[in-house]
């Protein structure tokens, strides 16, 4: 295997493991058994180790001396910090989408939640979580600010924010998502930022309430 092929394989393993973390196939705090992963992916230990080292620099896994690699478990304080960050950045992204995104981009954002409309309140939470992830990802991808998108990707904020799954049930957040979409469709940039920030803030408050109850 030449150097180029090795780099490509390492990147592929990295992306696969990152996807498994986002999908909760690899759960927070779970030990990554390298022998099992290598067999599952059909790869050798060397590129797998390099991929794990990449994920460690991205704050997604951690190496514990003499114990191995584990999926990094984000503390409640860190999660609250993530939502502080998201309130500002997601709000800005929503404003930029309303100002300059193509109609087709806004339609793609809206389609994230089309399957959950008119379903008599019965929503599959696993499917809804994926739609939620895609919604917030698309808003930052379509905002037209390459620096914002790059910071989001490098910080893996999108992945970390969903480590604990949905913080609030779909019956609470679906109306909020639709309100954001309505503002985007109306090209009301100020309203889009306002309702997005409130949406993120409510999830942060839910997290704080759970923390208070556990103390």
C-alpha cells in the first residue's frame, strides 16, 4: 500500500467511526475494542490507530493509559458551553440563510421535517433525531459563510451536541423548527435569528433543569 492509499484508508476509517459516534452506535464512555473494529471494517491496526489519534485531536475520543481508547463523554458543563456556542452560531447561520440562501436550499431545509407533519402526533424519535441533525447541519452549510461552516466542522460541535440524543421531545421542538422555517421562507433575517436562538436556549434550559434535579 502506497502512502496515498494509506492516507485515504485512514480518512475513511476516521469518517466511519465519527459516523458511528454520531449515530450512537459507539456510545459515550464506551471502550473502542480495536481488534473488533479492525475486523468489522476489514482494516489493519495501523490505519485504525491513526484514525483514533485523529479523533482524539478532534475531542471525540480519549486515550486512557494502559486501558485504550474510549468515546469521549462530554460533561454537563461542557454540554452547556456547547449550547452557549450554538445559540450564537446557529442564530447567525439562520440570519444568513434568510438573507441570501437559494429558495431550493430553504426547501431542502424544510423537507427535513416534512415526514413528521400530519402524522397524528406519532413520531419515531430516532428518525426525528436524524432529521434534527440534518436540519441544523444544512442551515450552517447553506448560510454562505465558509468560515462558520469550517469552524463548526473542525470543532465537531454538531457531533458533540447530539451525544445525549434529543434533550426535548419532538412535540416541543417540531413547532419551533417550523417557526424557524417560516422565518427563512419569509426572508425575515431578524426573526430567523431570534427564533433560532430561542430554540437553542430552550434546549440549554432543559439541560440545566435536568442538572438541578440531579443535584
